[in-house]
C-alpha cells in the first residue's frame, strides 16, 4: 500500500508540474513526494499558468490563501503544535493529511477561479483516488474543507482587483506609465487587506532622493550605465542574474520548493514554511505597493529619457535609452522585488535558525540555475539584479530590503509560533 501511494503521488506530481517549470532534481524530491509541495505546484498552475495572474504581487494573494488554509488543516491534524492562523477544526490526529491538504487547496482554488472548476475538480478527484477509503480520508476531507471555508470567508471583499490607478504626474521625479505598453494597473495591491501585518502603512520608507541631489545623480548614472539593453559594462553574470531574478514564476516559488525538499521538511514543517513564505512575500508586496503609491517616483526609463527636464545639471538625457528588461507597470520606489525577497529571506533565516543555508532555483527565462550559500546573499544579489535589469534605482532597491526585512520580522514574531 505504501508503494502504491507513492506511485500515485508521483503520478499526480508529474501531471501537475507546469511545462514552464523545471521539476525538482534533488534526490529528496524523487524519493519523498510532499503533498504540500504538490498542491503548491497545482496552485501555481491555476494562479499563474492558466489565470495568468501577474505580476507576482498579484499572484501572491492566491498563494497565501492556499498556504494559509493548508497550514491550518495540517497543523490541526498534527495536534496544533503551532498557533493556528484562522481556525483549528476538531481532529483526533488520525485524519489523512494528504486528504486535508488536497481539500484545503482545492476548495480555495475553486473559490478563486470558478472558470477552472471542471479542471480543478478532475485534479482533486484524481488526488483523492490515491488515498484509501475510510474514516481517515473522510476526516481529512472534513478538516481541509473547514480550513478552506475559514480562509475564503475572511478574504471576502478584501480589496482585490479594485480598479485603482497609480498616481501620475508631470513634474520631475513623478511617476508616469512606461514603454512599451504605458499601462497603469495593479495599484490596488497597496490597499489590499494584509494577511498578517496590522496596516500596510506602518513600514513607511524615508522616500527617494531628490532629483537634484548627489545621491540621485549617482543612482541615475549607475542604472543608465549598467542597466541599458546595450550596456557594454554589464558582465555576463550580471546579465544572467538580472534575467534570472526577473523570472518570478519559476524563481520565487522554486526557491521555497528547493528548500522544503533539500532540507527534508516534514509535511507539517513544509506547511508552516510555505505559509510563512507566502504571507511574508505577499504582505511585503502589499506594504511595498502602498509605499510606491505614497511616493509615486518615476522609473529609470522615464528619468533617463527626460533628464533634460529634471533640473539637475549633472544628469544627461538619452531619449532612446531602453532597459535590459521591460519595466513593470508601477512606480520605482521602493522596489517590489527587493521588498518581497527581503521579507521572505528574513523569514527563512528565522525558520531555519540561521542565515547560512544553501539553496538554488532554476529559471526558464535565463535557462540557468543560480546557487546561494545564505539568505543574505540572495537579498544582496537581487538589489544589484534590479539595477542591472535597468528597472530600478539603487535607493529603491536598498530601501525596499529595509521595508521587506521589517515585514518579515513582524510576521515571524507574531505568526506560526509554537504554542506555549
């Protein structure tokens, strides 16, 4: 029966891995399939590959909803060793964890994506077919359903997808939509109900440097030089890092999966780790987007092309300047990617009790796998990567890490802690 169950899980894992994602290559991934990892990948298929909820700060809401419900379900069956997030359904500890994980994730995804109902139902039915019939299975389904219901209820009318626009201006330093699409979307993220932090405004940054300051001039010259699509001073490794970090669909989520598998986390610890990862990343994005709207600072592509209007005699305009990667449709300051990454890396260091943990992830966009010896190393690299990509000033990246770290520290202090 154990062999049959492993084969069933592996089959489901193989069927649900999106074609755009390189499957885990570690021995742990092959030898010990983890229900939480499997359903996280299923969530990515629904959220990113099919619904195409992008950028990551938009997709983060769905991931956090799934991981939060899964955590409550798994934690309950384990005897509630950690503080519940929303609910601790009645359980005797004999319920099927696999049934609970699948049910919690499925019910949340079904509520978010009614257009995918038939596909999700088939996926869920296939998953349940691999679990022996009996009280354990029925109990797991019940626990998972209750955890999902609590999450769906609490996220009702949370502000998602509100048609809010970013503040736009014409004065030097003020944000304006960027080429090639000149879109103005996603401002609602900054006003979304957070998952764990009390208020999105509580981590306000000091703001970008004045466009006539020496600090701004240094930031301007740096990104203009190394972030251009035709830069001759950016190294091959810097270009790879820029492309690798920009591939959030396989990198951000790939890192947490690599850690869960290589560190051989149990299903309970994986559920707790994923909830921590998704909550810190999503709330980091919410606080960051709120700060972006507060400062509404222009992006490098706008600043460089319009430098002749910024009132700074030390900057020189280059009308045809283009960044290495397409600029995301939101203000520059602070950097969303460094906010999210710093929040998660801070939480990861707390979870594992140390900064020096080796991990890696593969990027489909760059076609490479990057390796890190510590969480702080990853945070430091993403600061440079966004400059090398030509889409952020250094001040936006550095202050983003400060905001993100504060979010990560707050959540690790107040959530998913052992019960005393």
